[in-house]
C-alpha cells in the first residue's frame, strides 16, 4: 500500500490518501508500531510490519481535451490603452 496525495488516489494500485482514516493512522508509524485505525465501524488495532519510501510511477499531467478552447481570453475592455 502507498500513501499518496488526495488527487493521486488509485485503489486499484493500493494508493490511499494521506487524509483517509487509514492513511492518517499510518502517517508517522514505523516498523513494529501498533496504531489505532478509527474507522466508521469502530476501532481496529494494526501492527506496522515495515515502512519504506519509494518513488511511484504516475501518469504525466495532460490537459483534458478541449481545455485549450475554454481558456479565458482577455476582454477587449481590459486591454491596455496604447494611446
């Protein structure tokens, strides 16, 4: 499982958000720690087996199709006066 930013969540890849209940429980844990998960169904106690940091692959940002057409253009009334 990887703890990631809220905009990088991908449950199919086991990437959970750091603001999720599980992410918050594990954020400062190290191997051997026992943490409490405050879940909607009640408390669960977990033992952390191992913690390591690694780079995870993410898809590069791409603007959605049509985004360039919706870019704001300056209104003529807001153009600088040349004269």
